[in-house]
């Protein structure tokens, strides 16, 4: 019997905080305030304040596993909470401020949040969630605090003599709720260990690739799966952080991207659509760093968008993940042997969701077993790995996990000869027409390549003859339009005839969830009678 001889250092958040303070201490963290002024600080100051915050929380009775909620935009104080709450042994619960107040109140109650730290500009929302039944033992405000306690006093109250608890890597560090497009939101609780491992792998050159030579602007909110884990990665490796605060309109983002010489950013496709339009309308206004990388996920990145940014000398990097996967699951980067492939192949691959990151395992399975790597056969994407949830906080929907230990993502995918995963739909959004399945996401991604189309969602609508038929809901680009026949011709080369939408509805905007995804449940409700009297062949 051989006994290993290595140190058993727990993978806990203090490793990141110590690294950020000691070795990246001078690196800047910039935050845009609600009044648009820029606040500048460093990792050193943030880590010192986070430790004081932790001590103060311990003094107020926060102990192991106690939840402290945040209702905040992206800024330095939120990062202090990311560190300070778990250093106290607590669990950071980032509340999604885009949800309905009733839903936020439900989530805060479900999680048993004890304290809340809230931005002054979000106090009107706080009042609504209290009116909806949320209760917190203490409320601290970043900014003018009025009747509530002041976040600055909370930080200042930390006494150096107060001991911080020793942390175990299996302790809870933070919690996020699923966006709940179907059913009630469910809690996912990350451990210190899952967060540290996710942080390390996200930083790798073939993952999200962050280093101390970078400056990162996370547009993705810190309340949405920890801004995809990027603040932890930045602190660990020494990336300068630029937080946009509440100003997420394209000109405000472009001002910051340009003035702070940002080299990496991250957000959902809608953000990049807006940025592309602003750049097209004003090509010389914002000098950006050549090769600026923009990580895109949360919804599929349309191939056309990737092409458009290349034309501008900027790179979109497509990644897939979920709240349940911390979130990074797959990243789409061309392997060296495919860099010389023809243009169409390269863009097709980059628009796919890609291959799993190290330590994550995926498979695509249908009722016949694992699907062949033929780029044709669809199945459900299953995932497992050290930062994938093993259950929900209240053990809801245990059927989402297979008996052999995989998480069922609810995403429909297929695999090509290179092992690249392509998402073709959500299981719940697939359309069954005359007994045959149609993948709605595939059609909408193709439609978004039409020169007149800004955005397109495809939904299944009840049909008297075929049970369901696809309907395209389209937003045209300004001053552009196309007839149903032209859109069908455009799609006809790519899809079987029965996949082509029978009708197009033109709208001004497609309804979206709080996380920027198309709200197809709402579209299906609006257009449920669209084919009620259809008698076509
Ligand atoms: P959330 O838990 O809110 O982050 O949502 C996760 C879901 O977003 C996934 O299950 C996918 O359906 C969708 N999603 C995330 N990234 C992508 C992507 N790159 N392409 C298509 N869908 C995505």
C-alpha cells in the first residue's frame, strides 16, 4: 500500500483573495457609478475591505452556510461581497434584479437569505420585493442609505481581532437560481472547490483565456451565474477589471471599452447585436483594442454576427453553459488543424457551441443511445464534471439527473466529426409536425443570416392537420424587409421543406427573459391561434 505524500490544501476562496492581494494588489478595478463617474481602486484595497466585511459579518452573527443576498449591479463593492461573504463562512446569494419582484421575493425566501446588501439605485426595487413578502434581518445600502444601514459602516465595523472561520472546500460559497422559464426557479449551490476548479479551467488559453495582460469588462451581470465566473478568474490571474455599473447601453459600453483599452469582454448575443449596430452607425467614434475578444453565450451566437465582428477586426468567442454548470461547459475554438479550413467551415464551427473544457464531460444521447458523430442525429446534451450541480437545493426534479450520474441539460444537440457540439433546440421548444421533429433554434439561427433580419425566433404553433407547424417571428433591420417567400427560399437550401415556416409575423422586439433568452412561452401564447383555420396541404 502506497500512501501519497502531498499537502492537502483545501481549494477555498481565501486562495484567490490572498493571491489577488499579494501578487495582483496593484492591478486596477474600475467601476462606473450611476452618475457615470469612474471609481478606481485596486485588488489590494478590495481584498482588505473584503476581509473587514467578513469580520463584520461574523460579528453580526453570520456563520457557516448563512446566506447574504446581494441586489447589485457590477461594481467593486459587489466583488468585495463575492470575497467577503464566503470568507465569513457565509454564502453569497446574488439576486437577479431583472426578475419580477414577486419572483425575487420567492427566491430570497426559498434561500432563507438573512441579510441583504443593495445598491442605492435599486432601493425602489427593494421596496417592491418587500411589498411582495421578502424579509431580511438586516439591510445594508451601497450609497445613500436613508433608513437602512450603511454598507460602508458594515465594512468599517470589521475588527482585526475577530477571527475568520477556517473553510472547507466542500462548504457552500454562493448560490444562484435557475432562470425558471419552465417551472419555479431552483437553487444551485456552488462549493468553494467547484468555484476554484472552474476558475482555474476558465482561465486556460483554450478556454476563456484570461491573464494579467488583459483588461476585462464583464457586461454579463454578476447576478447571472457569477458573471460566468469571470471576476474570480480575473482576481486570481491579475486581469484588470472594468465594471459597467448600471450603464449597459451600447454607447456607454463602447465609451468604456475604448477609454479603458479593454481586451476581453463578455455578454449575451443581444449586447453584441447592439454594439455591432452602434459601430456600424459610427465606425470611427470608438477606437477599440485590435483583436478585442468578446465572449458570447447564454443564447446561440448567430454566425453572421461572428462574421460581422471579424470584418471589424474583433473576435467573438462562443461558449455554452448553464446556471447548473457554474456556467462554463463548452467553448468553440478552432483547433490548429482546422485553422486553414475553408471560410464556410471555419465560421460554421465557430458558431457551434464547441467542445467541453478540461474536466467537463459531455455526451449526446437519444432513445437509441449515444448519437453518432454525423452532424445530423439529435439527442439530449448530458453533462458532468466537478462544477456541475449534482442536485438542486431542495432536491426538486431529481429526474434531471440520470441514474449513471449525468445532468440532463434539456438542450438538444448533435455532434460532428470533430466532436463539436451544436445546439439545435431546447427539448421543450422542439416542434412536432406530422410526427416529425423540427429544431426551432436551427431555423432561427439560419434566418438571422438573412441580410434583412435583425432577430428571429421560431416557435411551434398548433395546426389542425400537422399538430404543430413552425412560425417565424421576425424583427427586421431598420429600413429592411423581406417576404415570406424570400425567407423560405433563403432557408430552402439548408433544411427539408417541411421545416420551413408557413408564416412570418413581423414584430418590433422579441420578448426576452431576464437572462436575455427568447421568451418562447410568451410567443407561443400570443400566436397560438395563428394556424387555427389553416387547411394547407
Ligand atoms: P442559464 O441557466 O440561465 O444560464 O441558461 C442556460 C441555458 O441557456 C442553456 O441550457 C441553453 O439552453 C442556453 N444557452 C447557454 N449558452 C448557449 C449558447 N452558447 N448557445 C445556445 N444556447 C445557450
